[in-house]
């Protein structure tokens, strides 16, 4: 029973109703190729329950979360970059994006304080 609970995510990946993914899509080294493949799969799928963008992003996030701590940093970086590529393909902006540098965070704090 314990192994069944531990492996629920593998079952979701195999039997998901969301998308029919191309084989080895997440093994690709190119973030753009991953994003394009997910977009193709999402737009072709007739079984998705939401927009193609949300389906593709959900599948990418699910894969990244499923790998957890076992996902090497360079691989995680490619998958995060694939998310940005996917957003660009659909003309979406990153929501709640955190500034990369400390000085940028200070600038953001000043702007939000002046709005109040």
C-alpha cells in the first residue's frame, strides 16, 4: 500500500487526461524545444479541461515538482527557462515575478510605498 501512495504521480503522468505528450519531451536540452512541444501537445489535445497555455504550463510544473530534490540544478534551470519560453509563445507575462537583484527589490519597495 505504501508504494502505491508513493507512486501516484507516475500514474498521473501515464494516464493523465490533460495532454498526450510527445515522447521524451522533458529530456530535450533546449528550453525552446520543450516549450514548442508542450504547445503543440496542448493545442492538439481534445481532452484538456482548460486553455492550452494553462494545460502546457501545468504539465511542465507537474514534471518539475515530481522530480523534486532529485532534479539537478542545470536541468531545473532549463525547465524554468522553458516556462519563460512558453509564456513568450502565448504572449503572457510572468506574474508575481521577483526582481533578480537586491537593488531591484529596493526600487520595487520604494515604488509600492509611494503608491500608497
